[in-house]
């Protein structure tokens, strides 16, 4: 197959899947641009160039620069147009791969769930009730759905491994500094790694052969080397009391089955130092590094940041240099204690995650459930380790389960070799079919006040399995009033051509759920039609004239959150 034919086939698959999960993408090249790039690969091959990735199509997480498309990190207010591509993208293009577009993510790569984006929440390709995992959500979906051959993600706390596990993929996170991070929007700059999603470990190994190189333009790049692992390694597995599947019996069974397939000696190890290090990432001062990466936007336009992401990142602003040093000391103590693990084992085999959650569950409880998913991933970059997530079966509802092979830095190529062995040993179980079924036609509902995420009445949406579609604004033709005497405080949205554009959230509910919700709307509020900033119209809260009695005009504040914050 020529590169041109491969690109055409990929574009056809992408177009078809757009009817299922358009939210996997943030931006794509025009079809003729992709075909021109593919035809150029064929020309280069005919001219005798050696192109190890010739004709493979790939996607790029939208916190990595790809010249010709904006970089947004899933935050439209942050968007910029890069003049050049990231070093890793340039190397892939030079090797003959064809870039298709930019994928969705948890905003600023802050999250392991895939639900923290204004572009919607990508879902597990095998069961769209469940999360895709994050933050590299769109990249995982693009590969698992067969849209592209591979996709770049990033991995600071597990973002390149968690989505791989849920979607039946290999997720390879190289050693820090092995692949250049020049052209990456930082999350935690000293910890960030660019990662890759593939259907098998063999392709990940080929890509590593292209990308593993020192980059003098990246302050965190390190001279690359390859450290071996024994031909029959000692596999470390945690003590039974350190395995936490959060009540998910299927995950526990799949993990035990994967461990039984290991070709090597198994030793039980105490992973307490690793778990202690994992807790430091968000419970300690290291969160301040995320704050440093976003300080400009937080200072100038904080409401542009997803509220869950903002709550996490703003917490770092109050941390001191003293606390930062204390965190470094605590991490050093964990690293020293972890040496006992590597004295006993060559490779750790852990569940990539203990369980998976439905999208509705994560929207209802975004912090604790996200934290649960990082239990076995958060420590890897803090302790300078390499890791690869490998598929290890599927749950009865279709979502994938994976195990992670983890070893000291520079064992990357050897780890990928072990991942191939684990793939070969796995039973020939068919992947579940993609979830392509039409879901119940939902009703989109715009909320502006007490039903916003984190507000007192939000539970009325989550209890009906409402799905967040977007965080956006109204057309510039509305006024917002704080009604007098309402409990809890509620706003009134009134159409007025002299008004402004207001911050809102749009949810989708099933028809029956929408009906039951509407019945509970108290006067003087009602459900009408609201026009959004892009011109589309959805159902939403409006107000009867009597709502204006004694009300305060708060339009100038731009939204209900700003008003509540001012009280």
C-alpha cells in the first residue's frame, strides 16, 4: 500500500467515526493537505530515501506543537500558532509518518479521566458509558478506534498509560529525557514525558528507534543510552495488602491472570516507598510546578481554565520554597527506600489502574475518582523510571484492563521487548467490537447558575446521568440577574440585545431524564431556548418577568461563578 492510499483509508475511517466520537479531535488538517503530505512520502521513497515509518498515519495530542495547526492544550484562551513543530513531530515526519491532526485532552494535561475539556469527553471506544482515561484521551481513542496507526500523548502522572489500559492499547512512557520535550506545553516541566499509543509493542519499539536521541534544544534532554534487563528477569509483584482494585473483582482476576503468564521468577516486593512517592505528586509541593507552568493565564484570565483544573493548579500558589525543599527531601527518602525494590526485582508488574469509572461518575466526583486512577502511575516519573502499559484483557462491559511493566531509567527497549513477550503469551481473545451503536437521542440543556458544576443543585443533573457537552458562552444578547430571596441563590437569564455574553455549561440528558428535570424547575424560572456564542440553540433556563422584582443586574461580571465569588 502506498502512503497516499494509506492516508486516504485513514481519512475515510476518521470521517465515519466522526458520527460516533467527534470530540476525540480538536483540530485536523484539511484532507487535501494530508494527501499532499502522503504523496510526498511516496515521492521520497521512490527517490531512495530510507523512511522507517513510511505511510503510517499519526495524531498529536494538542499540547504538542504541530506546525500548521494551533496549540491550545484544550484551552481556547491559551491558543497560539507554532511556527515549527515539536522536535518529536519533526522526527516522525522526517521518518515518513503522515500527521492528521490534534487530539483532545484533559485541559493542560491535568487529569487521568478525559472529562476535563471544553471540547467534550472522549469515551472508551468499547463502551461509551465509560471514561477514555486521560489526559491523552483523544490520542487513545484515535488509535483504539483504528483511525490512525499511532498517536503521541504525554505522561506526567500516568496520562500516557491510563487511557491505553482502558482502550486495549500499548502505552509507552520513555525514560525522562529520552525523547525531546521541546515544543511541549509543560504540565510539570521537570517530570513531563512525551509518550505514544500503539496497537502493539513492536510499533512502539520502532517509534522509539526514531525518537530516542539527545536534543540540545531541550534543557531536560539527556544523552540516550540503553540498559539491559536479564533474559529471564525477576518480576516484582506487590504484597497482597498493597493491591487495591477498589472493589473491582474483574480487574483483580485479570491482573492475577496476567501475572501467571509471566516468563520469569516472581518475587513479592514492598511497594510502600512507591506509593508514598505517588502521594507527593498532588498532596505535596510538586503541584506548584503545574502552577508555575500556568501562572500567566491564572493571573490574567483564570476563568478560562476548566474549574476542576483551576482548583488543582491554584492550590500550588500558596506553597513556599521551604515546602518545595521539604518535598524534595521526602522524595529522596522514597527513592532511597525504593532501592530495596530494585535489589529484589528487575521489573515491576502492577495494575495500570485498579478500576475504571463511568463518565457520569467522574463528573459527579471529579477529584477522588481521578486520584484513585493514579495509585500505580503517579510515582513513575518522580522516581525516574521507564514504563509501558500492556493490554491484559477486557471486562465484561467491554472496557480494557492493562498491566504496567516498570523498570529503572534507560531500560526502555528491553521493557518493550518484555511487553512483546507478554503480548505473545496472552490468550487469543478477540477485542470487543467498537461501541458504534446509536445512543438515545438526548436533549442539550444550558445551565447558567445553581446547576453549574460545583454549585448546590448540580446533583440534579448528575443523578440523571447528564453528560457534560461543553463549557461555553451565550451569544452576546443576554442579561443575568441575581434574583432576590431565592434559596439557594439563583440567577435569572433574560434575552436582551443590549446585554452581553455569559459563561454557561451545556449538558446532554436522555429525553425521559430531561422531562423529569423540567418538572422540577420552580417558577419564576422556566425552560426555554438559549442561543450560544457559536449560533447554535439549546434548551436552557429563562425567566418570567416577575423574576426581575428586586433582582440585581450582574451581567457585567460575565457569569454566575464570578458573582458567587464576589459575595
